[in-house]
């Protein structure tokens, strides 16, 4: 599994893992800012972006991909930042291979069973016949009738690319992601990760549920939970400056 990746800067490594339907450039603004003092790497996770599209998609498998990626690039330990699905990948690796994770930052997801907030999105995307569309505006018009939130639509439309014949195609492996959607919603578990850990939640998001804070502190005894006011689930898009300030403060702690 050779994950596609982008990298910025030089210094102690930080690896940023995107969420469901995302890919490596979703975090470019944050990555470039952190790259003033770090080597920042943003890979595409399996079945997303330009990384391999394969038949399986689970947190143990994605953690294995990340472990192999780090070994192949001679990264013995790194700070992990993971958003949503990527946050669970980061947690999975930290709970099973803590020596690889210098410290952990999880953005707007908890380790427990996630609620289904995406079935309607999957259904809208899978019902859209890209082969019959010739412009992006046609795709946006189609989705506007099914996905009312403008920001969500724009985020999803970034997954449309053109194949070698010039026809529209998905960057992500949509059928496999839908097949394994229960695995994406699944909890992660393992031995407690004893190193510094930061959970960041958006005040307008319910992805980190109050009842899961006990589980967070059980699995991550050093966890601190920070709330960014005015941010929804896509904290890095809604409040990038505020998120960057929180990240830099946590990274500066000795």
C-alpha cells in the first residue's frame, strides 16, 4: 500500500490524516502554517484521492497502512493529527503502536461508535451518474436538490476529477466506502495511550458526545478536550486560525 502524500517544511514530523470523503490537500492551509517548524505530511488514506483503491476499509487496515508508510519513509515517531475518520485511524495506531506516536491530536471525533450522519450523502452521490455530466455545475445542481448545505456540497465536489478519457470520475472509491460504512462508524479500542493527547471539538458539532468523555479519558489518560467556538465538524475549514492557535499551543508543551 503506497499512499500518495504531500509534504511541507522540515523538522520534527507531523502527519495529518483527513476524514471521510477527504484527501491530502484538504488540510493544506494548516499544513503550510505548521511547516514553519515541522515536516508536515498529508497522505491520502486508502480508497481516497490518489492512494490505492482496494476492496477493504477498516481502522486496523488503515493503521497498518500508516505504520508501513512511516517505516518506508524512515519516520520512527511522529505527531499525529487526525480529523473524523482520520482521527480514528490516528487513535487506532496510538492504542496499538504507541512508540510510533509522539503525541496525538484528534479533531472532532471520539473513539466510540459513531452516529450515522452520512447515509443520505452516500445515497445522493451514488445516485449521481457522472457519465452523463459534462460540467461541474451540472453536478452541483444535482447535489443542491439533495444536500442543502453549501459547504458540504463544495467539499464533496472536490472529489470529482477527469479520467484518462476526459470523463468525470470520483477520486474516492465510493462503492467500497459505502460497503464498509459500518466499519467507518465502528469504535476503536486497545491499551491506553499514555502520552499527551488533545481532542478538539467544534461547538456546533455533536461528533464528540458528552457521554463518551469517560471513554476518552479511559483510553487516553492524558487527554485534554478543547472546544472551538463557532466551528462545526469541519473545524479546520470553519475556524482555521483558531484551530492553528490551539495546535501550536499543544505542540509547544514540553
